[in-house]
C-alpha cells in the first residue's frame, strides 16, 4: 500500500540574500525578514529537539545547493544503475536451456520465457523513465508549492490541509501509473497466457484497492499529523508507536477481512493433500487453524502459497492454480518451505526489521521536516508538517533503496534456509526441486538473471541457484 513522490524538482539557483518572507505561523519561529544586503542575516533553524542555531545567508545558499544536488544526483544515479542492471540482464539471457531444467523446458517454452523477460524489461525501463521524468518535472515546475497554495486557499485546519495535500499526490501518481498497469495486465500478461482478469474484475479490484488503501492511509496520516500539530517534533516516538501498532493490526485483519474482499477462500477438501499437510504440521508442531484454497485462477494462471497469523491463529493458503498443476508431494514440499520460514524465525525477524525501518523513518523526520533548507530546496514558501513529510519522503528515497537492497539480501538468504528446512524435514529435496522447476516453467521465469539485478530487486534467489543448493543438500546425506 504501497507512496508517491511527486516533486517540484526544479532547483532554482539559491540567492545569497533571503527575500522578504513572512513568519509561518504554526512552526514559528521560522523564517525572518531580510536585513540590510551588507549585513549577514541570522537564520534560525529548528532541529529535532526544537533548538536553534544561527547560520548566514551564504551558508544557507550553500546548503540549498548541496541538498538539491544530492537529491538530483541520487535520483538520476539510481535510475542509471537500475537501467544498467536491466540492460545487463537482457545481455545475460542464454539461448541454451540450463541442464538442470531440460526435463521441464523444451526449446519453444524456453524461448517464450526469454521473450517474456524482454517484454517486461523494456516495459519496466519505459515506466521508470516516465516516473522519474514526472518527478523531476513536478519539482522543476513548482508542483509542490502550487499544490500547497491551492489547498491553503480554502483556509482549512492544518491536518485537513495535510490530508488533502497527500491525497492529491497519491491520486496524481495513481493516475500516472494506471495506464501502465492496464497495459501490463491486458497486453503483456494476456499475450503470454497469464491474464484471466476481465475488465469488470480489474475495475472492481482497483476501486476496492483505492477505497481500502485510501481509508488506511487517511487514518494513519490523520493520526501522525494530529500528533505533530499537538506536540511538535517531539511526537516522532508516539507517531512511530501508532504506526507500528497499525501495521501489526493489519497482519491480523488482512487475511480475514481484506483478502476475502478480493478472493473467494474455501477449505481444502478432504483427501490426500489435506491429510498430508495436517500430518506434517502436527509433526512440526505448527498448529494450523485453517487450510484454505484461493480462487487465484480468476485473475491469473500464476500460482502462489503463503501462511498468515501467529500463535494458534495460523492459516495456510494455496492458490487453486498451484493445487491443479502440482502433485501432492510437491505441494507438501512448498508448504514445508513456508513452514520453514516460521520455524527459522524469519517472520518475526522481518517484522522486527519492518518496525525498525519505521522507527528510523520517524526519527529522521524529527530532524528534517521543519528545516528551512528542505523547504527552500523544493521552492516552498510556507512551512508545514504535512509538506515537510512529503518532501522528506522524496529526500530519503535513495536511503530507502539502499535499505531495501540489504533487506533483499536477508530475504534471499532466508529462502535458501527455508528450502533446506523443507528438504531435511521431508527427507528428500526432489519434491521441492520439481515444484520449483514447474513453477518457473509455468510462470516463464528468467533462469539466468544478472547478479546486479538480483542484488537490487530480488527477494528470492534465482531458481537455478535454489535448485543447485537443494541438490547439494541431497548429496550431503
């Protein structure tokens, strides 16, 4: 639920003298009127403890240039690095099927998987280019300032202004991305036989997503802005606690309240699959409240499986496409892998990492969202917490990418560990190997992705690496 970064990326060259600017009200003291051109003006800057220090106009101008250049360089630098990774990935495509997959891929199917990779890669390059161009254009053309002044003209309370401001940014980004989502679903996925979504289902799904996501985002935004308006920058810890509580609550309500709004869930019928899963769960001391099948085939032919919940409230969910295309031993191996994530404490670890990420987010916000340099860099004339948060989210985007690379590395390591758990507890790695091969064939996966692309984006190791690692587990017995 995925945040928008519309930005007014035009960095006007900062002047050494600050022109006449009125104090800003809620965050006073803030900007001060210009003194004589020959006398350096003292500018008071708020830090996270709401203490102040004095710097000269020249120092402020230098800070503005540095911040603007940093944001611009990091945005463009990451775009170039990401584009390089995708182009290298295209070059790393191999015409020969890897030996480990000769039993599931024929020449035609493998050629189709490479074509699918090429289509998606060029599509991603186009989308990322337009996304960056929109971000920079919004910044250069003064979008942040224009939107803020438009909303302020209604003379509403600051929290309401913030809700409208962030909502406008979210709507703008959704409007920008929607045509690409439609193209990907009804052109690329349709071309390769994956799409089963009707236009009516697509429209209804988007409306539900916007409604649910909008309500949750509005609730969180209202809480955070209200706290900062009431307690100032000291509210960052309370805001983190509230955000963490909401995220944990969503873990419980998403599978029971939100997921049924999109999919039909029904119990896995009695039979060999249900008996094997229950038997394995009992043996591993993994209490399962429900074993469910999801009608994923209404939207896509691709398969998936997952479990949700904690304690005795665990639910295992299998897509019907997974059940229809795999044998019982393969399905049991897939579920053993998912149970392995729980037994190896991956779920708790990722939950802690997520909360730590939120903590860093709000701690950084307490240092940044009221600083004059941030507002001046983006051309904002009137400071406010809600605009500060929007600009801060733009500013930290490069750091979020770096943090994501590290989290992805941990995630890939956890996948190997869960694979090993499944192979060892079942006493045979072959069912999981065959399941991974069949899943990759059915989804036209790229078997030889470039390492740079893997490092930047992959939460799972390449399937070929997983198969080789599982074979080592088998040979070590």
